[in-house]
C-alpha cells in the first residue's frame, strides 16, 4: 500500500499536518495506484491525455497526523463511466483511519477536449477500471 | 471581497494552478472573512481556541486559473450550530465562477476538547454567525 | 514596495513561517519587480523566454515571521551581464530586516538554449537592467 | 542514501520541479541524516531544542528534475562549532549532480535562547558531529 512519510514542512503552527496537504497525498497515492494497475500516468501525459481533478467530495479529517508519521493510503475505484472516474481514499496511521475522501476526474486532450475512455480510445484502461469498480 | 493573486509557484506542469492550492485559498479567504466580521482568528488562537477543518464538501473545479490571475473569493456562512460551522466559498475570475466548495469546522481548546460556541462561551461570535446564516 | 501577507498554511510546527517559503516570496517579489520596470515576465514566457533560478546566495534568516505578518520586500539589481542577472532581496517586518538574499538567473529559450540579453535580442530590457545596476 | 520521489504537485508550469522545493528536500534529507547518526530531531524538539535554518549558501541548480524522478540526496557535515552547524547537500539524478548547497543551523531553546552544543549540554551529539566533520 502507498505510504507517505510526513515532513516537517507539511506541518503548520497547530503542530499538525496542514489539511491542504492531504489533497496532495491523495494525488501521490493516485499516481502510485495508476502505476500499480499498469497505467503510468506520466506515460498518458506524454500521449497527450491529462486527467484533472474536477471534484472532491466527502473529505473527512478524522484524526491529526504530524511530522515523521507514516500514513498508509488505500485507493479504490468507486465509480467509472467513460467521462468520469471516481476514486475513494482511506488513510490510516498505525491502523486508525485518519482521513477519507473521494476525488472525481475527467479525461482531456492537451487542447482541453473531453476524451471518453471507451473500447475504442483506451480499451485496456477501461477494462481494468471496470474490473476494479465491480470488486467493490 | 478577498482576492488572491496566483503565484508562479502555485502552478503545476499542466500550466495551471494546482488543485490543492484552492484549499489554501479557502483558508486565506476564511481568515480574512473572520477579520471582516470582527473576529480575528489569530486572537482566538491566542485565547486558546482553534477551529480546524473537519470536512470539505462539494468541491468543484469548474475552470482553471494560472499565474498572475486575480481570483475573487466570496465566503458565506452556510450553516451554524454550537459544534459545527459550515462555510461556502465561490471563487470567480473576471466574473466567471471557477471554483465552489464548502468547509466544515469545529471548535477546540488547545488540549483538543470540544468548545461549543454558545451564549455563555462566545456570545458575540455566536450572534454574528447566526445573523449571517439567516441572511442566506 | 511589494508586500506579502503571511498565511496560516505558510507556518510550520515551530509556529513561524517555514524557511522554504521565503524562497517563494522572493519569486513573488521578483515577478512584481519585472512588472514594475515595464517587463511582464509572463509576457516573456509567452514569447518563449524563461529565466530560471540558477543559484541562491547569502540567504540569511535574521528574524522569524508568522501568520498575518505583512512582509515588505525590496528587490534590487545587484549585477547584470548578458548571461546572468543577480537580484538582491531585503525583507522587512515593521521596519526590521528579517531576511536577505540573492538569486541568480539565466535566460533560456523554451528548448533550453541560452539566450543572451543583448542590444540585439532584448535592447529595452538590457538598457533598463544596466540602468538599475548602476544605481547601486 | 536518502531518496525523494518527485511529486506532480512539486512541478511548476515550466514542467520541472519548482526551485523552492529543493530547500524542502534539503530538510527531508537533514532529518533522515540526524536519525541515521542516532539523533532523532523530533526527540530533540520534545526535549525543547530547535535547530532553525539561519542561512543557505552556494545553492546551485545545475539540472532540472520532474515528476516521478527519484532524487538521491547526500548530506555531509561541512563545519561545526558549538553555535553553528553547516551541512552540505549533493542531489543526484541517475548519477548526475543536479543540485548542491549548504545550510547553516543554530541551536535554540523553545524560549529562543542560544543553546551551545558542548561537552556539558549534548556531549554525544557534539562528539558525533566532530567525528563527521573530520572525515571530510
């Protein structure tokens, strides 16, 4: 499972990890997740496809973390259609859930046009995401 | 209205403001909002009260922004009870809405105990927040 | 003079502005400085010229700052030749110097080739920078 | 050797790691270095000792890096006296040096008073740092 080692510069004057950084940890875990399932996101970018975050939902900060903590991050496919991918994240610290949330992504060409993920455009990615969403 | 001037270091390799930074702009606008309604958040911290973000909801990235853009940020009180304050944010760029979202906050003592905002604990803040939530 | 209003997310668990953020404030002040002298850096980027930081020297953290502080930042041209521009920064908080440092920049085409700032390539920028360096 | 895996959010619109982030990577590598030599910096903070950065010198950005790059960071003790510790950092990417620089640190009590590192105050730390500086 992806792990993030919290850094000193990620803390704030409350002495805890600043809440904005968890959105960055979601991104870290997401890129590792894509690599794990065989789709290197950076390779997609080189092919001219980007997948920006279009929404964040149900972001819950349950417990704080701080420098030197190692946060384990699980990423699951919550929903998928050709236009929107929804991922769900659970972050734990020594077995305790400290954060949960969802991100939604669309798929765009470099020119900013919608690129649906279909059997014609990206069949292997589509199949893999459908397989993962069914597992849930 | 609060304005954020987007910086070069806030962009990413897509050439746009990195999505995590909008969570930071929400915080900037929130502290300015508290000051505007007569409650300096930093003064509250000196009194031993902190108000961490416990949730983010309905975060919508509608349009990108980039370095040198000036984003106008409106903050409204969406809901308030003694234990939870919900704020709603609308960010616009030259009149176009580019981002919307909500943050939820609780109130804690430095020791981490819940401090309800009541007539007894913080009457002026309570009154002001109730007044603002009714406006909507 | 350029001013930076320190944000909560720029503090760390020592309760002060994280030292890495001053490097970002230097960038903020630098872009404002270029605009002030009539050269919008973003316009240069659109023309295909970038000016990355190649060195930082004599960075001195003299006093801390924290959230809500307003830091005034002065930028001066310390040295200039067709290949390297050296800028000097002094940051003050209520009149007290809290930070000083230098940055060095080269000029590159988008393809990464050196673009000297000469009478032939960018005469107005060259003249302005020479004028400013002589003032010191 | 300490390694930093560059993240998407650490890039900027030039498509490369933003220069301010290397200052953060220096901090990451420094905390790992202290742990390696048997002195957990976070333990020192719990004892009431902080070691802020007071200066950065000879910071050289030699080659860019970007998302997904793995940067190896070597930390050496360049100089040490009871009041100032100077560390030297070399960052390499696939064997090529991409960054070099120094940081200077003092030692302070939580109240902000200088705490010299002597045989009386922190004998083991002093001995270890002297041993490491002699190696160079």
